[in-house]
C-alpha cells in the first residue's frame, strides 16, 4: 500500500506538487493520470525518497522507502528506463542489481524470461531500442519480487504486442495481491489497463475514483459526427436536453447523446453519419486532458443507424481504403511536380553545346 498525505514539493518559486493526498490500495492496478508536466514523476520520486518533500509525507507498506531493510523486496520501480551503463549487457546489469540487493542469481533468469529478453540478454544495453530498454527496466523493477510496483510511463516505446503484454502483466501482478501504481498521460491506455485512477493537474489532485465512473463523468456524452446532411441532422438532434454546435471541418459536436443514439436518429432520417465519442477528462481550472488521436481512441464508434455490424465494418474498410488511395494519389502528384521542376532546372542550367568549328 502507498499512502501520500499532504505532499508538497517546491523548486524555488515553482510548485511541482501541492497538498497531494491519496492511497494506492493493493490488489488492483491504479493509474496515475495527468498531462505532461502535471507532477506525476515528481510525486513518484517523492514516494521513493529520491527527492525530499517540502511538506507532507509518503509511505510504502507503512514506512518511508528509505527505512525498509530490503527495499528491492518491498518496492520495484521504473522511473527512467535508460538508467543503465550502455557498455554493460542486460544480463550483467540485472546481475549487479541482484547481487547488491542479496537476490539469487536464478531470479535474473526468471525476470529475463518474464519480460521476453532471453534472446538479447547478452547484448550491450546501449544498443537496445527504446522498447527493449523499457522491458529491461521492468525486469529490474521486478527483480526483488516486490510487494509494490511503481512504473512511470511503462508503455513508452513498446510496440502493439508489448503494450498487450504489459497490460496483462500488470493485471496479473495486481491479482496476486500486489500494489500496482502506473503513470500515464494517455486516457485510453489507462481505461484499458487500470481499475482505479488518481488524476492530477499542475500538482493538485483532480480525481480519485474508479475508471468507469471517471470515463462516464469526463466524457460528458459528447459526440463528434460527420454526415451527408449536417444541417438536417443538427435539426433532428436538437432538443431541450441536447446541444448541437458546428465543429471543425464541417463536423457537428453533440452534447447529451451517445453515438448509438445519434446513429439511430440519423438512420431514421436516412442520413449516413460517421461519429466518435470524444473521450476526455475533467476540464477545469487546473488541467484539461484532451481527446486522444482517433487512431488510438477508446471511444471510436460508427453512428450509422440501422446498419449491421458487418455493414459498419465494411464502411470502416472503405473509409480506410479511400484514405490510403487519396494519400497515394497526392504522393504521386507531388512526385511528378517535383520531377518536372527538377527537369526544368536541369534545362536552365544545362550548359549549351559548343558550336562545331
């Protein structure tokens, strides 16, 4: 369990964390959410005793981190994946940590297999990609088989398979009764990984709640939709409890209806509409966590009225193909334009042939 009480950290005139209080319970994945610069990393450093708080306290399993006799067995942390000697192999990096903490050599092999670095463990860490470096950092965090795991942005640099792996790993650790505390600035990632959220902005607590409650409260029933007849659709959607306003690029922003409800109304009117829920969070004085790009949005949905799931899938496929085709045409046209310019330049600067004597 992690307990933070009245935690404040100032760097001169700058307030990084202000009067922050929360509890991270064991047995579940707790997401630490906030935009970049919100104070997440600073808070984790204060929990681990790497920085001294200006005021307040932070304890792990009932004690400040520095007072634990065997800290690696109590807390495993990843704050900076690149904190490794670049000339040392991954295996010897982990072995050095294990020997320093009185951990058996066999545990090194266990965590190497756990994080999937078996084939590259003898390679120098300086040659690792960002994703491989993240896996090495996670291996180091788990080396002591700790009761509490603290990870700062662990999905950075991981590919799709790696992201699925870390989600599964975190859930398994929590299911074993461990305290799992994971930071991120990505709302969609936390929605898929965590069961509980602690949200901060500008160093202050915004929310301490379950993921489902937070998403429902933050989303606010806001849908962005494009249609073949936006004026007609807007007229049909408006009501005393529904607000419709024009958005960017001819889209409509609809408040008070879900994507399914917008789809049913559009379908009844014979209007084809493509929409997605705007996922966000707590827009207030302190912080605004805005929509994740559509390619990774949790709330992407088609508002197509009575279309079947197969029909919706077909429309998605056609839209994607149309985007790829348009991109290819533009690339081809651009290539031809530049080819003509280059040829024109050659014609201008090509030396004239000397007259025959």
